[in-house]
C-alpha cells in the first residue's frame, strides 16, 4: 500500500520517497558572524511526505520500504531530483540515497 499525505497528490514509484526539505536555520561562524541565506547550502534533511511501494528483487519479491510518512530523514547531498508541487519545493529521493532516519 502506498502511503501519502492528504495535501499532496503525488505517488512515488518503486523505492522512491517524496521529501519536504527542512530549511536550514541561520548559522553563525565560531567568531559570531551570521552567515546570510545566500551562502547556505541546500538542506540535506527533511520530512517524508509520500512513500513508494518498494523495490522488486531479482525473483520479483517486493522489498518493503524502511521509511514511512512522517519520518525525518537525512539524505545524500546530491542524490535527489527537485520537483514543484502546488508551488512548493520537494525532493524525490531513492531509498538507497537516504542515509538515516533522525529520531
């Protein structure tokens, strides 16, 4: 069963996950200088919004996903595709590019 939230009408296929990126908070250097928004890197973590069915093994057995809707995850810095849904930015991430679930 594919799990999605009510506000996003998007269903990832296979072992892909739709993630809403969390915005990075203002950062300060060790000397107390505030780093402006333009110097920030793209976020590497976010909230899972929708999950695909899972990956198929060589003998066509479905391997279930290890993340679920609502999980806060950390993902590979360059391992996603950007999509816009309802004028909001989301990332489509393969489960293999998800590094950890943050508790």
